[in-house]
C-alpha cells in the first residue's frame, strides 16, 4: 500500500522520500487531503544491443562526395 504524504511535509522530507521511491516504494503526494501526484521508482532502461541493424557500410561510404553532390548538400 502506498504511503500518503502531504505536499508541505514532502517539501521538507524530499530527500528521504526520493530515497524511499528509489528503493521501490510508491508515495502519493496529497494536497488538502486529496491525492495530487505519485512519486515512484523509474523502470530500468531497456538493455541496448549493438549491431542489430542488418547490412553493413563498405569503404566507399567514407570516400569524399563528388563535387556535384557536395554542392547540393552545401546549398
């Protein structure tokens, strides 16, 4: 069950509440006794894998552009 904290109390206890949220606790911030906002831990970012795009870049990719094409890009 989430902990309910008044906004005024949350202002004075923010560091502690952030630590609790980071530890997995959900905290409801209330204003005038009504739920106003939720403080909760973020989901971990997805793991990234390198090299998942099919295909490859050959050496011609790194050669200078022809003058005609270079002028188009610089325009």
